[in-house]
C-alpha cells in the first residue's frame, strides 16, 4: 500500500483587493498559524476569527502596500504574532520584529522556512521556502507563468533571482502574490507559441477562471515547463523573440519589455 500523503504545511488562499492572495498557513500538529502578505487585514482577520485561530507569524515578502498594509491591524489583534520581513526593507516596513536575510531560517512549528533573497521587483524582496513543507511563497517575484515588474532592479538581477527559484525541487508548490495567471498565459503564448505544456496549461487556466476558481498553487516543475521568464535560456524562446543565440539575460529583458507593453 502506498504511504498516506501527510501534508506538513496547510495553505489556504484568502483573496484580497482585486487580484491579491493572502495566505493562511498552518502546521498540523502545532499551534503555529501564519499569514503571508496581508495587504488588507479585513479578510485575513475574518478568516482567522471564523476558524478560531490565533495568529503566531506574519510573513512579508516585500514592502509594497498591497502586501504589508494589514500588518498593523493584525498586530493590534494578535500582539504576540511575530512580524517577519526583509532586513534590507526595514525602513520601509514599519513594526518588524524579525528582520531576515539570505539563508536565515524561520521556525514554524516543526517546519522551517529558509529565506531566499530575490531582488528585482523591489531591492529587498525575499521568498520563504520550506523544503519539508514543499512550498515557496514568492510574492511578486515569480508568478504563475509570469514574473513581477522590475521596479527596483535590473534584468540581470531578476534573471538571477528567478534562477534561485527555478532550481528548487520541482514538486515545490508555488504561492505567488497575485492571480495574474490568465493574462500571463495569453502573453506566454506570444513568446513560446509551440510549447505543448504551455498550450495545455493555458487551456486549463481558462477553464479554472471561467469557473471562477484560483489557478494557485502552481509548482516549480510546471513553471519550469511553461513560464517564459524561466525559459529565456531555451533556444525556442530566444528564437521566437528574434534573439537566437543571444545571452539569456538579453532574452529575458526582451520578454520582460514585451510583457510591460502587452
Ligand atoms: Zn509588489
Ligand atoms: Fe503586489
């Protein structure tokens, strides 16, 4: 008999604003309860109350208001919750209790989140990865079939940051900051039009969105097969944007530019 699948990290989606996702984390077996990127406290507090949970951890991936705007209200309701965010954005995220940087580990029940620095969307953007929990919280760096805009970084930086996420185990579930998947798929097809995995996934995403269902989580294996921003080093993608043989950073920059104008 196959061993039963035991999910070591439970992740629930809390939609916020127009297309943000806040994540509610629990580690079955401990009282650890986490919230990732609460831009809006209202839906997060409502969900915590509904499930009668007491918040212990607040995770922030970067300083943008749609990711940190709910921090103060969450802390007001749960003063013992530890607010964790990027050390290099300390000045831009008020009230942090734990400032973390590359390689730091954050305990969450029996699990541990490793901090991965992924600058580009913002200078201090971080991702939280748990290997045992098989999940990464990628904020606005890696989206399903997309990546964040480079507000504070260069193409070279963003390509390297995405490379860090790309090399995580393929089963790692990807939880990103926004439901941008359907638009991302439409764009992806313009730069990687003959990719069978992408064509199939785009159709699946259309079905999910028609039924008003989330497309999250993805996983690293699926992203590596379908996300054009992770595939800038694929000859077919370079050729499709007229840059056959070019450096992947140049190809990546061209894809990002096209997406900015899509
Ligand atoms: Zn952002
Ligand atoms: Fe955002």
